[in-house]
C-alpha cells in the first residue's frame, strides 16, 4: 500500500521526489506503522476506561462510552482517528 501511494504521488506530480522511491516507501511504512500503534494504544486505553466505568454503573452503554472516550483520548494526543 505504501509503495502504491508513493508511486501514485510521483506519477501524478503531487510530489517531486528528492529521494529514491524505495526510501520514500520505507518512510511511509514507518509513519503508517507508528499511526497504527498509536491507534491501538488509544483503543486499549478506551476499552479499559469504558469497562471500569461500566462496572460502576451497569446501565451504561459500553460501546457508546468507549467511542466517546476514544475520541477524547485522540483529541488529547492530537491524533486524528
């Protein structure tokens, strides 16, 4: 996917590559991996917090609460979901 993205951007003239396409692809892969890791951390923290709050009040909609917590955590970290 990263190679397709880089190649497409080069072919369309969106970027003027100053480095080898393979190096650019490696950078994109690294950024995407980091992005997935941050999202996974946010998800884990949101799950944990939602479960804790749901134990305190059994009427709580855990799925909805998890989504709201997840959004707030992402905002705090300046992360776009």
